């Protein structure tokens, strides 16, 4: 399926209606069809007037060559020109309305996505590992981090407010080590090219990835500017190629980026208020791909496996679920969530989302590729967390905790922590 462009919706309205119905919600497809019909009607009227103006101009030329008066004919041509101008202005206004409707409609789910009403209808695909067994009641990451003196939420609140954290000592070291470890694995072994993008984006870039205009309330905007703090590296990395045409032979292109991420968490008040699960600022290593449409779903599978390997090397029990139609993100055509086991909650929690957006983002950002015949097509864009650093940090604390409150460092991470094997109380 392609992103909802006018021609596609017009030719496939029944299919679009059925696929969006699987997402749930109320989408203005009837209004879209009506406005589209009005827009095309105005364009046809303007085209008919242009044809009549051309015929009248030809007639004026003939009359002039015959030495006849053309004043009345010229007045009519001028009058027609004014009518055309009015119709063109009307068409632009209608098209803006049409586009605003299109921009509010999400991507179509891929045919393989399970139909469901909420997160309870997501389907588990596979699991890896087993949950740790304790001969004591496991603590959560807040009690563990506070007890070790490596996590201080009170001082973070004093500095900034709720939903911020302050890491220190071995806690700060482990945050930095995780970033380094993930970047090393993805660049040296998985073939991604590292980029360090701006940590702010303009509104055009956020429109391209589907964050604007629908999700403006989730963003932090810099007052008096067109700058927003990025909610994820997906935004700047995807928009590297905004308005460009790529060589099809270079696809797929794979990028990895570490950035801080900033989210207002609008509408999430009362959810996950304790600890690091849902923060206004957090670090993340992001994977982004630009793929050929014929292979983008193979690329989604490999991207998901790349993210999984980080969890495997860290020895963290997790599962992979495919999100149902109602639980997918606005721009996604198909999404896998990686969920890590948290002993304190006795449940899996999301640590990465890996999505194929097909041409949805590429159409908004105008990112195309040229095939060997010289024809231009929209690329397919994909991205996934490889991984969210804060959630990986807290998962290590909870899964590797010891009875005395210390934390064993996973072996894969020790080289990035100067050989430190355990975080203990000082």
C-alpha cells in the first residue's frame, strides 16, 4: 500500500475505507471524496475557459489580419482571463483544504497486520531467553538506583521538574557505555553508517515524518522560532534526504544515530510516573533505513533482528510482538515492538518499536529514488530503536540485581565500563 495521495484515494476509495476501518477511529473519507470532487470540477471549468480563451485569441488574430475591429472580442478575452483567475484561486483554496484532510489520515496497515481494537490484540511473534529467578523479592530500578547512589530523581526534579532523571557515578558511566556499545555493534557488525544530526528540527522536517500537524502537543517548541526539540533521531535522520532523488542502486541505505529525545508526554499523566519508563528527556540509539519498495519488508525483519541482538548480548529476556491495526503509530504500515522483561512489574515492557512506513513519510518529505530506467519512485522508510538507553539501563538494574542490592554488569558491557563487573553500595 502507498501513502494516501489524492490519485490513490480516488482510485481505491473502497480499499482505503476498509483498511482504515481496521485501525478504528473516524476518518473523514466522505469529506475527502467530496472536496476532491469539488476541486476537480473547478479545475475542469478553468481548463474549459482556457480552451475558449485560446479559441477567442485565434479568432482575434484572424479578424485583425482581415482588418476588422476586435474591441469586443478583446474585452471578452479579458473577461475570461478574470474568470480563470478566480477559478485558479478557488482551486488553490480547495486543494489546501483537501491536503489538510489528507494530512490528518494515517497510513494504511499492511495486509499482514492483525486486526484488533487495542494493545491486548497485539500478537506475540517470538521470545528469547528466560526471566531471572530470585530467592528474594526483587526491587524496582528506582529503589535499586537510589540505594546505590547512581539515580537521583529528587535532584532532577529540583533542576527541571517531574519526569527527569539525574544519573551519577557508575550510573552515568553505564548510560554512556550503553550508547557506545550499541553504536559499535550497529556500525561495525550490522553495517549502519553513524550520523550525528541536529537535536532540533524545523516544522517541515516534523511534517515529513508525520509528527506535525497532528501531534504538535507531544513536542517541545522553542518559543519564537520554527525549531522543535526532536522527539527521536528518526526526524532529523529521515529528513537528511528531504526533497532529494537517490540513486536506486544505493538502496538500501542504513543509518544509526545517538541523540537525546524530548517528549512532552501529553495525555500520559498518571501513567508510569515512577522512575525512568516515561521521561521528558531520554537517550536513544536509532536505526533508520531508506529501502526499495520491493524489499522494504525484508529490511524490516533485518532491522528488528539487529535491535534484538543488543538485548541478546546483554542477556535480557524479551519478546517480539506485532502491533495490531488499532495500536500502530500514525505513520506506520507495520510495527514490531520489542518488550523486555521487568522483574519488579512481572511483565514485559516496550524497549523498541521497529516500523516500516512504506512511502508515507517519503511522500510527505518528497524523498524519491531513480531506477535504472530513469523513472522516479518514492522510497520506503523504516526505523527502530536500537535501543532506548534509559529502558535498557533500568532493565539491567532489575534483571541483574543481587540480594545485597548490588548490580552485576552484563559481560558484553564490561569493556565499555573500564572492566567494571559490579555496581555496589559505597
